[in-house]
């Protein structure tokens, strides 16, 4: 079946119109990601209130976050459907799952019910975030780092707007009513946006300019099976798992980590804005820098600095100002992998199967969720401190920085 990427009227527009229209699509992708980011980057607020209001254990609550990340294993399947049939149907289904996931979570009376409902919403989150990343890869081969950085910025920074609302609602109405209100709000934003969402026509081939420092000379599109047979993909996948674990552990456990380090409420409230903003800015900055100096060199610089920042946080974080500074620095460095790997998959394996290929790669986030959710909770219960999981993540991030060196990571060459 021939992919249906756009309607007839859209395909008939001039190339100049395409250049302008793609920025509108990019703005929709940013809006989608800003909205669905509530599931991930506002979770620590919901987790704290679930523990306070319902008395559930930290391990049970942390497992909810892990299950949400595991639902990213659905993204290759939703991505394959979007590549084959266009993004609109997947977008509508994803928007409905996202909204209903929160609304149904308000009815949960036990941890396992919350796991099911939140995981259901997670499937929708994976579908919509995959569409946003793929749109950036497909529409912007000439500015791929910038475009993927902007869409990832939406996912990283969206909660800078929503966290204040959620915090106020939780204080005034409790966790269950807040789930309902935010679910309805997400439906109101997402459904109109996905109805306008499009992929470019097949003839859309602007000259690619921003590429990897070792851009693939073949210009070929790799199918998912071909991608999985390249050793480069396994390096990407391993590094992706550990480099985003920093962001996810703060997303899942920030309020509890701040409590261990005795951070005052005023400093924590500041982090509710600074952390998502730094996370979002990191994705744009990393994408732009990678367009200039290459994806791989950018990874090495960002990952080594991120590793050192985590080590320093565990040593000096008892000072509230230092804690805020280093968490913000970790956000400024730790959000970049989301844009760097989306762009790298486009560089290495082409745009044709981008939604599916990045969807497969994005399942690394599920393993990161296991580390930042369940494993982190287990290690805290074992050691009595968040320092142990943070040091483990810092060490693995250091290894990922070394493995990302251009002499080890470079585009595959088709025989």
C-alpha cells in the first residue's frame, strides 16, 4: 500500500509553500510534546501526593513510572502505521489514550489499577511524541538538529507551564480531581492539533545541510530490519538508555531527592520552573551545536560534562543553592540526547522509515524508566539514600560519552 502522507490539495502546493508550511507543522509537533510531557515531567508531583493521600509505598508508586516508560515499546508499531498510512489516525488514537489515561487514573483505588491506566496513557504519549520527532526528521533534512531540538524542547519544557497549575490543583483539590482536570485539558489541546498534522509529500527532498560529522555517503533509507543489523545502532541504543536516565530519575524522584538533601520549599518551587526549562533548552542547544560540529562530538562533550555534574551534585548537593544549580546544570546537559539521537537516526538511516526507526530506538527510554523508577527505588531502599543510584547513572553516562567518540560511532556503510 502506498503511504498516504497528505491530501491532494496539500500535495499540489508549491515548494515555497512547503517551506513555510513545515514551520506550522513543527509548531504543532512542539505543542503535542509540551502537552504529553505532563505524564513524565509532572509525575513527581503526582507521586508525592499519591503517597501522602493514599498511603501507597514508594516502590509501588515508582513502578507506575517504570510501567509508563515500558509502554514506549508500542512506539515502533504506531510508528510503522504512521509511516504506512499517514499520521492522522495514529494521532487521534494517541490523543484519546493520553486524555483517557489521566481521567481513568482518577478512578484507581489500588496501585495495579493506576499501573494499567497510566500505562494506557503512556501508549498514547509514545505515539504522539514519535509523530513529532518523525515530522522534524522528514520535514527538515536541511536543519535536522535544530528541528528535532525544537520538538524535543516541547517535551522537556512543557511542564514549566503546567507544573504550577498542577501544584495548585493538587493543593486545592487533591490528586484524583487533578487527574480529571488535566486529562480533559489534554484532550482539548491534542485533538484539534492532530487533525491538522501532516507528513511531507514523497517528492519533498530539500538539500540536507545539517548532518552528522560523518554523514552517510550512501544517502540510502534503511528499513528497520537493516538498521537493526548495524553495530552502530547498538552503540546508540546502549548510550541512549543511560544518558537519559538522569533526566528521568529527576522527573520521577525530584521531590523525594530534594527532601533527602533538605532543600527548602522555596528552592524546590524554583526548580519546578528551572528544571523543565533547562531540559528543554538543552534539546535545542544540543541540536544546534550538533548541526555545526557533528552529532558524535556533541555527544562526547555533553555526556562527559553531565557525568561530572551528577558526581558533584552527590558530593555538594546539601547546600540548597548548589543543589538547584547542579540539578539545573544536569537538565541543561541531560535533555540533549532526545534531539541528538532523533537527528542521528535520520542521518544514519534516512527519513523514509524515520517514524518506525526512531520508534524502535526510543524504546531505550523504557529501560531508562526501569532504572529511574523501580531500580532507583530498590537501591534507595537498600542503601537509604539516592546517592547510590545517582552515582551509578553518572558512571554509565561517562561510559556512553566515551563510546560516542567519532572513532567508535560513525554512519554505517552499505556494502
